[in-house]
C-alpha cells in the first residue's frame, strides 16, 4: 500500500472488489492507497487502513446517533460525526477542534461532499466509476475528487476513509428504508 500523500493528486476511486462483501478499496489508478472493511455483514464496526495508520469506525447510539473514528485498539475518538435531524448532512468534528460539514451534494443523494467552514469542498464522493461488468451494478463505488489544497493534510487518509464510511452507511440506510416501505405496501 502506498502513502496517500504520494497519490492524492491522482484520480482516486473507491471500489468494491466483490459485490455483496462489505469491503472497499481506495485506489489511485492501479495503486492501493487505503481500504475499509466492515467486520460483519450487518454491523457498523469497520477497520480502515492506509500506509500511515489503522483506525476503527463505528456508529453508536439510537436516539442520538453518531459515528466515531478511533486509532485501532484505542478508546480515543479522533473524529466524531453527528448527523442533523434530516440525515442528509451533519458535522464532522476532529479531536483538535476543527469542524467540517458532511452532506449530500445533489438532490438525489448520489454525491457527497466533505467541506470546511468556508464552504470549500475538501473532498467530493461522486459518480460511480464506469461499469465494465454486470456485477458492477451491484457494487457501491465512487470517484473521489480531492481539493489540491487538502492533498497535503496529514489526516487526509483518515478523512477520506471516514467520509466513505459515512457514504456507505447512508446508502445502506436508504436501501433499508426503501425495502421497508416496499414490504409495508
């Protein structure tokens, strides 16, 4: 795995190597720069890795849900995401006090952006990579655009993987809601 700082200016994409397996890879062309793997088929605990570090991500709480990122094996929260009541956006707070806005970037909720207080997008998780096989239609994937000014951040890998974790949870929640509505009809 190559350090993300070496490849952050290249075209990045999250891919899901196997449909129906909750494992994702962050790639710059053919180079692996990070991965995210959920520990079970239905839980929210995930392990995220880059060449620089390893973290665990988990969603906690029911009435006041939030998602956290911790160094692997630690109880210290590096990042906490608190969604707003709509569920389409929320606040990402770093341990040092820096805050970002995470939100859908279009009406359909197919693009997401992680932006700073000034409204600049640090990273955008956009359209899916081109589908080459029928099974690609059943995978959760996205192209990632990183602001050039953000590519030097030492925590960029953590922020990209945590942002993708939030995108995956959003897609799974939306899918679950659609299934529930269909079943109730």
